C-alpha cells in the first residue's frame, strides 16, 4: 500500500515511549524520586515539611542559573563566571540599597551590572573569537574582585529604606506557602522552555551548537545570538544573586564561591551536552534537584560533609558516562 | 537572454590571481558542469556568484540587469542558492528544521511570533515528495544516509523561488547508489527550469547529468562546450593541461 504524504509527514523516528526512556532527564527524575522515597523511609527528618521546604528553596539558586547555563552549553560554550557574577550583582544591590536608594534602583543596578558582564563575555567570545573557557575564567576572577572593591570586603546587612521589602522578596512565601525563590524558578523555567521550543531564537541556539559553520552559512545571526546567551547567563546569575540576598539578609564577598561547578553539574546531569546542541530547561531543574537531594541526604544520613564534593563530582561523571554508553550503543 | 552572465570576471588576492578574465553565461533549464583541478579557481568563481567574494574586475548581469552582491544574503534574495560541499546541516535538528534553518516559518506578529511546526513539517514533506526522496521531515539528520542528507540540503534551495542552484561536489562523499539518487535530484531541478552549476571532480557524473561543461585551469576558462561535443578524454586533457584550449 502506498503511503500518502500526510503519513510520511506524520512519521516519527521514535514512539512516544522510547523517546522518553531515551532521555537522560527521565532517568534523573527517576533517580530523584527513588532517592526521595528511600530517604523518607531511611530517615525521620527527610519527609518533614520543614526539610522539603528547605530543599526546594536551596536548589532554586543553582537551578535558576542552570537555566542560563543550559542555553550557553547548548551553543557549545561554557560560562565559568556565574558564581562570581552572582556575588558581584548581590554586592551591587546591597551597596546601592545600603547607600539609601530604593529597591527598584538597587535591582536595576544589579541587573545592569549583569548585562554589562554578559556583554563583555559575549562580545569577546562571539566577535573576537576568544575561547569561552578563557574569557569566563578571567571574569570569574574579575567579578569577585570587583565585588570586594565595591564593598571594601565587608559584610553588608543593612539595606536602607526598602530593607524589609528585599527580605520578603527573597525569604517570603507569597503564594500558597511556596517559597518565593521557587516561584521565580518555575516562572523562569517555563520562560526558558518556551523560548527554546517555540521561538526562532531558541531554534538558532540549537543550530549553533549543532553546527556553527552551517548556522552561519544558512544566514543565522550567529554572533548576536552568542552574545545574547552570555548576557542571559549573567542575568540569571544576577537574578539568583538578588533573590539570594533577600533570603540570606546579608551579603559577603564569598557567596557563590564554587557555585559554577554546581550549576554546570546541574545542567549536565539534566542532559545538556557539553559538546553543544542538546539540553532542556526541565533538565536543568531536575539536575539541580538531584544535586540538592544528594547534599541534603548526606547530612541526614550522618555522612561527613567533606564527602559532598565526591558525591556531586561522581554524579557528573556518572551522567556523562550514561551519555557515552548511549552513544556507543547508537553507533553500533 | 542568458539568466546569468559573467563578463571578464577576475579575482585577485594580493598577487594571486585566483580567477582571471572569465566570461560565461548560464541558461535556465540547463545543467553546467564546472570542472578543474584543485586550485583552478572553481570555488573562487562560485563564491563570487554566491556573494561570498566581490570580483576585483568585471561585471555580473542577471536577466540583463547588473548584479552586485555584497553578502550571501543578497545572492539568496536574487534567487541564487548554494548547496555547500559539507551540506551545512545541523545533525541535532530534524530534516524540516534544517530545511527552514534561518528562514523559519512563524505564527504571530513581529519578533513575538512562535515557530509554526505544522506548516514547516508540511512544506518540507511536500518538497521531499517532489524530489522523490524518502526523507521524512521529523527525522533527525544525525541518523540519515548520505543521499538523504543531500536531499535535505537540496530541499533548502526549493523553499524560495530559486533560479540558480550552485552545487559544490554533491557526490564526493556518498555511496554509488546514493550518487544516482543525487543525480536524479539535479535532473529534477533542471526540469523545473532552474540553472544548475555542478562543481565536480567526478567525470561520469558530469557526463551523465550536465548539458554543458566548463573547464578551468589556473584561473582561466579553457573550455566551454556542449557535453555532446566533448568527451571525458578531452576534458581530462583540458584539466591537466595536456590540451591547451578547446
């Protein structure tokens, strides 16, 4: 029987089920669920509302930045500066508000700082051909140093006239008892997911990661898009910084130190491919959740906190290992 | 009237004369084989037609009007499409996404339009059917054969009202069976009234599909004749320089 054109168009390579079980994100979700079930039985304190509230709030900061990082990674780049940019933006917010300005000015200044940093990274990478690793490694050092300069390396905990508003913004729970940072994370994840799937910009981000040369030849504005993803990455770090400042109620110059590792780990565990071309917003959230559950469970199970790095690093390597195994099976 | 006419075109890179005083004309509904050894100037010539380089001297005219191309986009706007040698495909995207890369269809207004997946799958499917290719719009390019990949790259040229298609070594890296498939695609483009330039090293391909052959050697055009009036032996002689001019 001859197939009609509509049948050909509707033909998919994989059924709905196989495409789900083929995705790394699916298995990470399973891992998170299994870990949660195990911990609820193994410990008394895991499944308490207080602990769950803590977990959901703790992983949001990493997750929010992992959304921006996922875009960068899809284009085949990397942004090592996010931890320091978070610190710099927090400090700009803190210093501005501490000087007596309102929260609007403070947030604008912080986001403006993030945009400038993102433009700097992006322009060097896209227009001058610097390797992303080098530029953002430099920025990792520069941004934290600037934060120290801005604050004279002091702790800021007085935020001027809008002090309480800032603390409510980051520490409150305005809707149905869900921590505010979680709400911001969900909103940003939906936005990121929408952009990746439904906009021309998102399509081009994937195209650049798949084959940058081809993207350029077919008329995709490769350079502006690369600049944009680094700006978005810095902005997510800035937003996380603002929210975290409100939650902590104080800013020191060492917040966000080493956070780039957790953020990149979250994106990679969630299925983003460091070689470019693959990644999802949902994956970034799930990856961040898995890391936080691991961290949390180590504490609850009474394992020495020094082991944290080993477990998180192991999770990254394991995630990439699964990806390798899948590739080897496909190429056979 | 010729569809595209090049008059005394030259391109110099410093002291290097990559293309020297070449004139040629392309007719609609004709496949022109462009042959020559490495460094003979084929790619440079084609890149000028594609808008990648501007000629140092000479003029190009399209349907009688002077053609000045600053960027590849200008060439595309004039109906000149290129199928690159490496095909310029993104492995991580579907066939339809690759066909529409850089010209995605959208629903909605201005910068806020969203991708129109249904329309793109439909149109890509129609083009593949027209090309008699078995390529399916939703398949990832990663998992495709060489012939299917060619079909995706060629399908791009059929999106707009292309008048000239430049094909750079389309049969260089694919299996024998797929070569036949690609040559059929080229005949199909010709039958639709397009002018096709086929750059190739493969003598049998040029002699089976082209109507005319142009041979270049060291930046100069050394032959421009009907396929029926030439032979593979003569063309080989022209390429190597054993025959000076024909």
